[in-house]
C-alpha cells in the first residue's frame, strides 16, 4: 500500500507544480522583463511560500491516525473541493495584487492565494498519508515548476499556461487525496 501512496504523492506534486496559476505565469512575467535569475528563483520562492503553513504544521504537529483526524481531513478536503467548484468561475479564489516584477509582490501573492485556496491542506494530507510525504510533494512540485519555467519560453507553452486549469488540475488532485485518506 505504501508504494502506490508514494507514487500518488509524487504525481500530485508534479501535476500541482505545472499549474500555471501557482507560479509559472509570474516566472514567465519576470523573464519577459529581462529578470532571468529571478524567474528561475521564483519556483522555489513560490513553492515555499505557497505551502508555508502546510510545511510548518507538518513539521510541528504529528497528526494521529485515528478516526477523528481522518474525519477532520476528509471534511477539509471536501470543503476545498466544494469551494473550488463553486468559486472557480470567478476571481473569488484568486488574489490579484500589484503586478510589478518584484520578489516581495510574489511573496504576498503566494501567501494570499495559499490561504484563499486552502493549499496547505495538500501538504498536510501528504504528511498524514506518509510520514514526511510533504517533502516528496514539495520537491516534486518545485522540480516540475523549475522544468516548466525552463520550457515556457516559447509561445505555445505560454498559451497553454494562460488557459484556466483550476478545475482541470486541482479538483482531481483533491479527489485523489480524498481517496487516499479513505483508504488509510
């Protein structure tokens, strides 16, 4: 049972990492302003700040594998799915602050969107499913973002990143996390 869960967490991190609304557009934006070093640094900054609360909780709190914890996590993931389905057609689930290509704006953007979109839940559930599973999730997320930033220089990739992938990527990820919680 452990290998399928590890593969699922790794896959979720990769799929989540290529979601353009979680950093790739900003990296591409920095690159267009001739800030190449910053554009390659952004995936690490965005991944860290986007999941900061989940990382802190995963490091400081050991979630017991009991019925109450399982029900709480099921409720949080279900709520996140419902929020994304209901609010995906509007900008309600997205913070849009200053677009000036400055690192502090990216940090504000990442933290605000992380809280609005309940992103730390993915990290917490990954840690619940496998001890230190959040590290696998984090590293696969960062690596896929860095690779995607490298390849998003041509116009075809940029056009794909402009497409709204909110429902197409995040809902299946949350459903897989929901199934993972139920099976443990």
